[in-house]
C-alpha cells in the first residue's frame, strides 16, 4: 500500500481541478479512486481539509451547523420510527 505525504495529496487535488481527475491520476501514477477520495475529503471539509494529514476529523472539529443538522437527523429518525409503528398498528386494525 502506497503512502503519500500531505503536500503530494494537496498538489494532486489541485492538478485534478486543472486537468480532471482521470488525467491527473494517470500522470501521477495514483489510483483514480484514491484521488477521488482525496477530492471528496476536500469537498466535505473545505480547502483546509486534512487530506491525508494523518489527523482524523473529530467531533470537536464540527461546526455549529453540523451539530444542528445531526440533531435534526436524529429527531427525524425518531419521528419515522413512530410513524412506522403507527402504520403497523392501523394496518393491523384494518384487517379485522
């Protein structure tokens, strides 16, 4: 398994912006899917993304908006569970 330093990964992502990920991967001798993963990390975490820096993205790095969205997702999942239970209850009741 190849290991690339942070500077190489950042340059690879910049090159892919200029010439496209397929050509950049071919020129650099990197797997297309590896390069796509680096690009995805930059997209998710912004230009200051830890692209292969060895630092995991932790909950302490989350923005207030991310925390708010996670809360909302949790509430929506609970609401969906309640609705599924209600649907089962009423469907069982209609069969009688």
